[in-house]
C-alpha cells in the first residue's frame, strides 16, 4: 500500500473511533436517563449486554473479508496506536478486569506479582521478539518455528503447545462471559455462555483477524472507560482529588495502615471488639480440632455420638416452655447438615478448622511484603513471589495470541512502537488496580466496620443476597456492630461492586459489567482465532495440502473456528476446577514451550532443528510433570521442589527448555546457509538483495 | 548475501542496547522485589517497596520500551537498514 493510502487510512480510523467513543458515551447517558425514568435494573442489564454484543457483531460484519492476508493478519496495515489498543484488550482478560483488584484487596503486596508479571513481560516482547517476528512476517507462531528450524516436527510441536495453552486460557474467558451475563441479566449460566459465544463467533467468523482487530479496539475503549469512572469517583469522594493513582498512596494508604494497627491493638475499642470476634473463632477452631481428634480415636462411634448430641439439643428446644422458632430451625439445620460418614466428617471439620483459624488471625498489613509467621515462611513467600513474576513475564512473551498481533503492523518500525502503545494502554488499567484495591479497603475498614447491623449499606445486603461467596456478613459476637472479622469478601466483588460502594447510579454498574464482558470477549476472540489458525494454516495448509486454493483454506479455517468454539463452550459449561489456576498454568506452559526456541532462533544462528525439538519437548515436559505431581487436582501431592507452588512450574520448565535447545544444538551439525540467511533477514529491518518471506 | 562491516556493527549496537535495557528490567523486577521488605521502611509515595511493585516498576517498563523503539528506529536510519517510505 502506498504511504498516501496508509495516511488516509489512519486519518479515517481516528475519525471513526472518535465518533464511536462519542456515540458510546451518548448511549451510556441515554441508559442513565432511562434509569431516571424508573426502568428496572434488570432491563438496563439486558440493554447493556445485547447492545454491546450487537455492536461487536456489527463491526465484525462490516469487516468481513475473503482475502487470506486480511483474514490472518488484518492485511498488515494496523497502525501502531490501534494495534496497541487491540493488543491491550486482547491481553486484558476477565481475570485482569474483574479479578486483579480483588486479588490485591485480599493479598496486599503479594498480589502485586500479577501486576508486575503481566506488564514486565512486554519488555521481553519488545526487546527480544516483536520486531523480529514482524520482519519474518508470516501468519502464525508455529510458522516461525517451521521456517527457522526446518522440517515438520518443530512446527507440529509448536501447534500442539499453541493449542494447549490457548485452549486452557479460552475456557477461563468463556467462564467469565457466562458469569457476567448470568449475574447482570439473570440468564442461566449456560445460556449466558452461548450468547457470549455468538458475539465472539460472528466477529471472527466473518472477518478473521481483521474483524477481531477492529472489534478489540472498540472493546478496549469500553473497558478502560468502565474501569476508570468508579475509581476516579471514589478517589474524589475520599480525597477531593480525581487522581486515584496518587491519592491512594499518599492519602488513603496511611489511613488504612492506621486502621489495621487499631484492629490488631487489643487495648483500643475497635481492637477489643475485633478480639471478641476472634476469640469466638478460636473457640470454633478448637471445637473442630477436638472433633477431629475424637474422630481419630472413636471413628464411626464418635460420629454417631456427636450426631445424637445435636438430635437431643433439637428435641430439647422443641420441648422447652419458651417457643423459639429460629433456634429450633438452626438446630434442625445442624442435624440435617451433619456429615454422614467419617471421611466426609474429616473433610468438613478440617475445613471448619481452617476457616475459623483464618478468621481468628490478625489483620495482615496491606503493604507488607512476604508476610509469614517466621523467617522460613517469609522466605518461602518471597521465593514464590519472584518465581511467579518470572513465569508470568516469560509466559507473556510466549503467548501465541499476543505475539501474533505484531504480524499485523505495516512495518518493523511500527511493530516496535506498537509494543510501546500496547504496554501503555495496559498500564492505564494495571496501575489503577492497586489504587482501586486500597480505596475499597479504606471504604470497608473505615465505613463498613463500626457501622450498625441495623443500618447496613444497600450494596452489602444486595451482594450478600446474590452470592454468599462474594459477600457474607453476620453478627458473630452479637454486639450489633460490624467488625472486620465478621465480614467475608470474595475477590470478584471488588470491581463489580465499586460503583455501588461509591454511591453511583446503576447505569455505571451496567457499564462496568459491559467492560468486564468486553475484556473477556476480546481475549476469547484472539485465542479462538489462534487455535483455528494454528490448525488450519499450520496443519492443513502447510503439512496436509500445500496446494489448497485460497477459498478452501478459509473455509477450513472457519469450520475449525466453529468446532473449537463449540468444544470450548462445552468444556466451560462443565465448570472445570480452579479457573485462576488454569490461567496461571497457561503462562508457565507457554513460557516453557516457546520462549527458549523463539528467542534463541533469533539471537543464536547456530540453534538448529534437534535443539528446537529437544528444547520444546523438554520444557513442556518438565513443566507438565511438575504440575501433575504437585497440583492437588491430580491427587498425587508430591513434595514440591524448593517449596515452589505448581502455578510457577515454569521456573523449572523454562531453564529446562533453554538447556534442551543448547544441548540439542551442540550435539548436531550447524544449520545450512539458507537458515543463516533467514536469521539475518529477520535481524535487519531492510537488507539489500535479501531473500523475501513476505507471501500472501 | 554478505553482511558488511557496517551491518555487523548495527547488530552489535542492537545487542548492547538490548542487554543494557534487560539489565535495568532485571534490577527493577527482581532485585527491587527481593528487598521489598527493607524498602518498605522508606516512605516516598507510600512505602517504597509496595509503591515500586504497584506503580514504579510499571512506569520503568513503559519507559524502557519507549526508549528502545525510539533508539532502534533512529539506529535503522543511521545504518541505512530502515524500511521503505511506508509510515
């Protein structure tokens, strides 16, 4: 494309998206007016859900294409700034948007591993990969492995790893879509999943990467606006300054720290009240412990005796002169819920003990790094923090759906700029999340704690009614006043409830939900396309039928997209285990499989096919083996190496992969001249008499 | 295709820039986090260790990438390996 054409295209893009942003703001105002006229919240939720999905489908429809280059890499004409926004929303998933501030609220400093890991990884992308991949300029990441190392094996291992990693990750996204859709509209979870999926498919199905790119830009604008409004408002409310990213640290954090100290100081009135609640939880923990010991010695007989005690208590209450329906109901419930056999009893009482002990503990200081009861525990926390940061960073620089985005810029120069814009747009949300966590913490520590149970804020009872795991509150010590130890909060509540906490109208809650939906949908879009492209381009076109005509390649790709999407939605509807673990696992797996082979492929000319094969299988193998051995889900529970948690398995997998590439390379001959030429080709943005890899 | 001395020099300068920026990245990430407890004793904008993890390191990452892009795009021109007129 001529430079004049590209300039005109850029100018048009800016105009379209300015109109779009204005239109979206007008839409939010319009829904706000509907709310003032008394339209019920549920209807407002539907309007947001369907209007945004229709919008994405519309963009997808307008970007429909039958051109291979447009389908796979958006015609390679996406300017740096727009590719940055698209990468931003491709990157920021439901976990970033909804989960991260919650993790920070619950874990304080130790949650920052995600903030640092998921931004610092872009330094590796920028310095080690993006410009070189852009110069290489094909369609997928396995493409690079196939061309650089030769033969089908590196490409196929790449396809396997890309599909594995992306699939694990996409399941987590679709889960997020279902969750938001069901919570804000009252649709059933499974229905929500398929409504969201329809939005994803219309978009990528018609226009591939081109449609996904322009939709992602639109989604970025929605998600960043939705994230900022409540936080800025909350900051204005508490500090009088609308810059939460500064006031949270200068003004609010010291107040939170002061409150934490007060809660832990038994001599202060608040500390004494907390202590009275903690004493009750200590008793409960001790009682659960007694029962566990009784079970150890008495077995089934002990269980029967315990059950009889509860039965007697319930009967006694029913016979007593003063009739107390509530007490009877509670006693009956205890009898009903009593575990039926010793194994179940052990499980439940262990859980009771752990839960009560946790709530009997002192408040952890928000800013304290690597908290632990002694030096050893602190050391383990530090080691795991650093290992997790490392895995998240290297994994970031190895996720195929992110690396693929840098094929879509017009030039190497734009690719370099584009990484800067990507991280800048991601940074806007990531440097706000810790501030949001502090502001919400202050709201809860400062205002909710100490208020009366008779006059709880509306948002507390609303969320407690929706989901007990998100918000549960009970007057344990019966003093009528809320203590911190009486509140249990789920991390996902923080972002979703912020508008209500800040006292904003419901329309902003709807906006936040739409933002979360945009984050999940945009990531799912990119991931599904990565899987379908790896299968259709790398397996079908490059290996099975290299002479396939263009139309057939696109038909195969779209058919695969549909199949993969349906399988992913099906797996999601089974609600598989721990979603957060799945997301974390994807990073360790991607880093171990791809990073060494990709980076050494550019920076070490000697690296060859055997090295790549050995490195990728060894890295992936070690990583999977460690997860399999240590993650409780698989039931083996082997002793962890150096106390490293399974989520950071990449700390072993990545060096293993690196070693594999080096070892395999050194025991086999150096690659031929054309590979050396290819490496020079990717290293220099422009070489005279150079070979060319730009093919459509 | 034969690389000229100038081409070799371009690549060497790229490597040293990359290595230098990676060193900054490493210190910002791992060394600073290692001493987070100690840094928390210092208060600048909040406790320093916490602030670096929540915001300071992120700002440094953005700056590293910005600097790299600017510097390399200039280096391309200096060594005559820049791309065509497209912008």
